[in-house]
C-alpha cells in the first residue's frame, strides 16, 4: 500500500512516502519558509524521488493536531485537496500518537506533551502493547506545565516539542528521550497511518478539520467583545 504522509504541526514540517509501512523517503520542509510555500514543491520532489505518480497513492496520512494554527490548516487543506484530486483515502493522525510511534522499542511507557501556550501543555500517556506499538493509556489532557510533570511518577520517560522550551526547568525525577524523538516526523506518521488504515480507519474528507488545543486568541477576543 502506497501512502503519502504530511506533518506540518510546527513552523516547518516534513513529508514522507511510505510503502506497506516502510518509509522510502522523507523530506524536511525548509525552516526559512512557511509550509504554505514549501509544502507543494516538497511533495513534488518526494513523488519524483520514489518514482510514484499521484494516482498510485491509496491514502494520505496527515497529522491534524494539536499544533500550530497556521501549519495545521496548511497541512490538512493540502491533504484533503490532494486526496480528492487523486481519489485517495485520508487518515487523520494525532500529533502525540505520531511522536509516540517513533519512540525506541525499549521504551515501555511514555508521556508526550506539546505546547498549548499560556503556561499549559496538551499531554497524553502511552503504554506499549503486545503488538509492539505504544497505545494511548488515556485521553489527552490540557493542563498547566507543572501539573503535567507533577502527576508523573519517578522514572517516567517524556518526549515532545515542548521540552525544548523547558530546558533547566524539568524535575530530576523525569527521564528525557533523546531530542531526536521529541518532534513528530512524517515517516513515523506514515507508519502509524498504514497501521490505522489496515485496521479500517478512513476519515471523512469533507468533515476533516484540524484539532487545536484551544481556540485562537483572535476567536477568544471576539467572543469577549461580543459578551461585552
């Protein structure tokens, strides 16, 4: 099964071509350009690299959040447009699950967090199942940074892009994965999407929208203005 994976939850992102769960190629989007400018050229280069035509794809896996408002909108829109144009299915992926999917196999449990602004994170815990994958051990939560790490028992392994902002602040009872595992990657997204697709997941092209950790500041200000 040939699948295209799109990850644009941060300022840049990555894309990958995955064949039967095996990543064939992965390209990083340039950090000096927004994903709105760099995504389409990267997809063209990716398909050329692996020798695929757009019509060869069975599915597009896209990371839908939580993450950057602009990045998520660009990635989800591109995935929906591409899938519609070539008649492929869409598989929506959670940012935290994509990060967990790339963790080393010797990691039995993992807590992943992404920045939710205003001193908060969106965090979820994962446990490795008999199938070898880290599965969610409960729902994701929006909570204060201190509440996240205070609720983790000693020796807990943690990952996630928010760790780049917490250098020197994390308590000593936590174990940090190597930084190469902190960010979501398109190759890991493609592997996860392949597993979910094989299990029967298909997401509605027309109703698929980004999953934000909270409403944008502009929306909250507008609501406050209306209440006034």
